């Protein structure tokens, strides 16, 4: 029997994004093609301004391309109504950003419950927080948590709705090395245990070893794609 090809979850075709800055046009993306398969972990590497965040925002339905298509399981995002696009973001995509955006007046459990209360098939906040190693910190407020713990609350909040896709934009950018490893470990665990298709933006080349595939960006284009034969354990990463 021939091998079964992996399921395509997200596909970008010829993405172009141009911003008008006064009289100057800035091209953030210059014809990007990309495929994300079910269950894989992809790292997007490149310097600031190379187009990584713009791409992630378009894949997640937060922004629209100037030209090109994004297909989610074969459905063109550009043809979705605003209501359908909102449902796509709410039900199918989890976002993790560099800054945690947890609400200071709510406990870890309550921050995650904000998502579970509006999701069609959520896990419990307790299970989500346990998945990222915070099962003993459920009732702590952000002021009682370290930066790394707050970022793990943000990850738990993103995955509690059991999204198809997890998009992480510099999730360790505000953290020291050891804390960053803990956060990356939480992301890797979610990817493995839930089978969530995961894309992680970073400018740190050492993180690439934890991925199935590595896409290097330069000047708004995918400069190279490398498949790792094996994925390194996060605790073995060094930078």
C-alpha cells in the first residue's frame, strides 16, 4: 500500500501583503506559498521585518492579504463572511503572542474559562492548565505567577478550546532562556498530546531543532525549507 499523504490543514498560495506608509509602499509578503499538515510542528525563522508575523496574522484570519489565498481544509478564507471568519478564529485557531495578555483581575482558572465558556467543544480549564504544568496554580492571580507561568496560562487559554491550529508569535521573546524552554516544552506537549497543528515564530535559530519542518524567511519570502529527521527534545536545546 502506498503511504497515505498527510492531511493539509492550512495552505497559503501566492500570498502578497502590501502596506501603504504615506507615499511609500512596503511589501511585507512577496508571494509566499506554505502548507501546514495535521499534527506537525513548524518553526518559522527569520529576522524582524521578514514577514513572519504578517503571515501568521493572515493564516489566523486576523488580517487579509493584498493578493493570494489562504485555504483552511480547502475553504478559502477570503470567501468567508465576517461571521464565518469570526467563527473560524473562535473555534479553530489558538493564538499565543509574545506578551501574555492575561487579565490581572482573574485567576489562572478564570482566564482560561473565558475561552471555554464560548467554545463548542472545550476541555475544562483544569485539564488545560494541567497540560501546561500549572495544575497546582489554578487559583493564583497573574501577580502571583512568574512571566513564564503567565505565558503558560496564555497557552492553556489558547488550547482549551481544542483548536485545529495553534499559532505562536515569539512566545519566548520576553523570557529568559530557562523559562523559555519551559514554555516551549508546554507548546511541544500540546502538539504531541492533542495533535494540534502548530506554527512557532522565532528569531532564535536554536529553536529550529524541536520542529518537524523549519521555514526560513527573508525579505517577505520563504528562503528555504528544511525537514528535520527527528525532533530534538526541548530540554536539549541550547542558545
